[in-house]
C-alpha cells in the first residue's frame, strides 16, 4: 500500500466490502506505519487481517521482499 492516508483508507474500505468471512482465502493488508492504527480500526470486526511493513531507506516504493543486508 504505497499510498497516502486518504487513498489507503479508501482502498481498505473497498477491500472490506469485497471480502467475506466465508471466502476460502485469507485477505490481509500491510499499510505504511503512519496509517497502521487507522487501517486496523477500519478492519476491526471484519475478516481482513492487518499486518505491518518493514522499513527501508527509500522515501517510497515496494521494498517488502528485499534481501537482508549483511553487516
């Protein structure tokens, strides 16, 4: 979810509407940290699970599966 707060909220609201607890799949969202609490509140009571992203030095982008650095 490489979005601003308003677009992240709109996306998760649409995901909630489209998902169902009887569906044979699990649905999860991983919002940026600044929106994590709001998105978690929006998903409370639904079948949508909420997780957290890791951190990266870049200002934006999808860096959720990068290789770990060796120190």
